C-alpha cells in the first residue's frame, strides 16, 4: 500500500494545524457557522442529529494493521468504542466532540491517515474493488491508478469548490464490484487489440434524488492520458455545472441537460489542449505508483495440498463449511484465498465495528494476511491474502470475535445507511428496519437456498444506502411526520447496471419484513432451477410481485 513521503507528511501536518486554528476560532465565536461550514466539510466533519460525525479517508479501502489499531484507540478514546464502515470504503466516527476533532486528526496523521476531502464540494475518496490485486478475473490492478488520482485530486486548486461533490471509482476486473456506472466518473480498465492498458470512461452516473446510469464517453483512453482526460471532464463540469440549485448541481444533471454527445465534444476539445501538459502521465510515474502495490512475499503453494487439511474438517463442521462457501473467495495465487469478515451479525447495525474487533482484526491481519485489510463497498472487511491451509484456524478466531457470520451475499448481508438514528437529513430510521429483516430471516439454510440477493436500505432520497441499485431497495419516506418505507425491485450495481422499479405505495416499518417475505415467495414460486432473484425478476417483471404484495385478503 502507498507509503507517505516527506511531502505527504508535511501537507497533512499543516492541514491538521490549520484546522486546529479554524476550530478554535469557531469555538471562540470568531468564525460564523456559515464561514466554518466549508472548512469543516473539507476536513470530513459533519453536524449530525445528535453529535458531529467525522468521516475518515481510507483510499481505495486499504488499511494496515497499524492503522486499525489507531482507529481502535481513537474509537475508544474519543468516541463510544465503535466506528462505522461506509459504502465509499471510508470509516466514520458518529460521536466525536467538536473540540476533540483536531486531536483526532493529529492522531490519524501519525499513521498516515486523514479526513481531507471526505466531504464538501470537491473530489472525494476514490474507490475500487475490495479484491483489487488478488481477484482471478482482474485485468490490471486498479490501486496504482486510484493512488495517482488521489494525489492529483487532493488540494487541487481548481477543483476545491466544485458545483457539488464529485466521486470517482475504478474497476480493474471483468466483474464490476465497485459500482462504477453509478459514479460521477467511472473507469473500467481495459486492454486494446495490441494489449495496451487503458480505460473505458463512464460519466454522469449517480444516485440520490435523480438516479442515473453513467454514459460511456470514451471506449479506450490510454493510461498516460488518465489525468489529462479527468481534468478535462472536471473542468467542463466546473465551468458549466449549476450553482444556483444544489439538487441540480451534480454532473449527471449537466450531462443530461447538454446531451451526452455535446458534453463529450466539449471534453474532447478541452482535452486536446491538456494532452501535452505536465499532467500527462509518464512511464516513470506509472511505475512509481505501481511500486507501492507489488505482490507480498507469497509462499509457493500447491493449491490442492493447501486445501487438504480443511476438507476433513468441513465435512464434520456445518458452520465452518457454510463460512467457506459464503465468506471465502478465490485468489489469483495458488494456495491463497480472500476472506470477507461480515459486519452484519443480527442485532448489530450493518457496518459497525467495535474497538476490540478492530484490534482483533489487526492481529489477524498480521498473522494471516501480510498486515493489511480492505474495507469493502458492501460495508464489510476483507483479509485478502490468507493461506488456504490456515482457514480453519482463522475461522475459529473469527468466531470468538463475533466476526464469522456466514452471510456474505445473502439477504442479510445488506447495505444500510445510518438513517434517522444519526443523520439529520434522514426521513426515517433505517437501522431498525435492517434489524427487523435480519431477525425475520434468521434461518441461514433458507437464505442459502434463496441465493445472492442484494438488499439496500436508505433513510432518505440522498440514497447513502444505495437503495436504487439493490435487487430489493428500501427507501425511508416521511408522510405527515410518520415513517414509511417504499420498496423498489430490480436494481443492479454490477456490469448489468439497472435502477430499481418502485413496487407501489409505501409501508409502515412494522410491515416491511412481511412485505419482503411475500416478494421472496413470488421469487421461489417462479424461479427456474438455480436462477438468481435478479434474473427471475428480469424475466417475469414486477407485476407478479406487485399482485402478491398488494393482494386484498378477506
């Protein structure tokens, strides 16, 4: 993973002291709230319903064991002993005191972490596939390019105050696990006929009040042109994006208003003027970025020999066998596996993790996975490089730490925003609904029979829970001061990107689990052999689900 140089250390240290001074001035009444607002936002600090919230940057989701231990210390010292993993692979603290935030940022800087540009109208944390570098279907490791984008975008003077927030995701695998078509810019690594690396460029994707699937504006962008082309896109957006209405300020609105063809023409014209600038990537710079993401010291294993010790165990241990089937993924290096630690046990808010668990994971990372972990888009944690022969030993330790829930990919492995329990923008509490669904569907064998189902829950139209792209999406709405939940079906965040269709009128929170059960009954009734939920929905459409859910009973 990337290691700071002296310039990085100096920049972040200066930012910490700058924000310490700004915070002190605000607390002394020398800065008005509206003056402090952009300053705190670009340092990751929000004012939430009950307390401030600090969003900590985790570039492309990678964390070292040292950083995990620091997060554990900060959670214990400055918060309530836990933190939250987000869909942008960041970490959030929900209960810090405003006067403590500069000290928290100083603690983070000690382990090469920060909260810069995790909020505000700027280019946010660049995200990627949680299996980057180890996925068997990978075309090229996306992390070096994510790091190049991070360095280019951080404190970029021209893009510090964009019309609205701006999000970029990069996928280097054949399967899209980073939802690139729902970002302001999505980059898919591809190879041309000559084998050269480049990018397919999507622009104008996004969720929120106006969900849009991104448009391809370039099928192949040579890798050396990555930053010049990104700069051209963001410059056109910065010059032409609306600033009079924040609900119409995202680049997706601009692309739609101008038309994709006209927008692309402006980008291409701007790009021609930028191609020969210093932003053009050299082979030396690309190699420098790649040097931080070299393969760890893998042992040369025979895959079958590594698996042999666990075969006998799994045949006599159903819980371990289930975990192997659902939480363990293939690895491009023989004898290794990637392991997902579920942060979705019943009774815990999806994505929450305690200080003790953070320290346990740090120890496990040191023992089993070269001292590194990843935060996933699905709000889980990944140990990316586990020797297959060690899987049972690892599982036993995860069981003891309550991190071995074997539900990855199932209905209960849901994405869920903090909702009305924390967020001042939310219309409804999403966490209790997630808990009710998990308790209603607590039979793992039933969940395994259903197969992969993405359930996404948002507490408001801002869609932080990505409800538009869940196979089953749940949106909290307010009706005359009461919480209701609208159901959407058919969303998809993968290569076959799709936005969900609204099922019909909303339901009270107590009704949601039974509505989900009726939806699943329709799926089970109509599916063909091992057909997945999303495939059944795409084949039969929404009508059978609607008829079942809204059928009148006598």
